[in-house]
C-alpha cells in the first residue's frame, strides 16, 4: 500500500531540517523552493520529493532530492538525484561521543577547523598565525607610560 506523494522545501535548523513548505505538486514545490531561496539566500535550501509509506503513519516516508541551493558550493548546478531508502528511519542514530584528542582545537596542531577546500593539517604540522607585533608594542608603551604617570603623580 503506497501513501501520498508530496514535495517539501526545507532549510537546516541545527542538525535537522526545518520544513518551510509542504505542497502536493511539483510545480508548486518549485515555486515555493525559488521563493525560499530568495528569502534565505545565505543558507542551504532543498526541495525533496516525499513518498509516504502509508496513509496511517505520516512519519514513515522515503525521500528523494529534487533541487538544492547551497551558497557555499561553486557549482551552482542541479545535484544528482539521490534516493534515500528507509534505512534512516529504521536504524537508530548512534549518540556516542568520542573523546576529544589533544591538539585538535582551533589554532593548534591536528585537524582543527579549516576552511572548505583546504586539506587538513598532518600530525606535527601547525597553522601559521600572524602575530600583531605593533599592537603588542603599543600596549607595552601605553602600560609603561601609565606606570610613569602614576609614579610622578603620587611622587614615589
């Protein structure tokens, strides 16, 4: 028994997707997608085809990607359609956290957060960070001048 087919326009919200519109036909879905892209141009927006398994439980469905707007990608083209089977629905997500490794934070050695398109740093390699020497010199001179003024003012 096959359920209804609908089209959803979604944007990410945290680690999940927030549904902006749920429509019955593809042309309405494309219109809703284009209006959502114009409203939320800075975030990814996707149009998916939702095939409900049956009419009784609308939480059981399979979906297929129709269009994707990703402002971070350089391609800008239409993605290859992807069919997601019911495996997402049937297998619980593992929530076990891995312990943090030393040296993987920002500015340290290891993986860290890197801009897209740059390879991760290998072990023992560190990312060069420019040191604001003029700022440090100005702060030192300001502190020294404040100390001298304090000493003159209170005649130590």
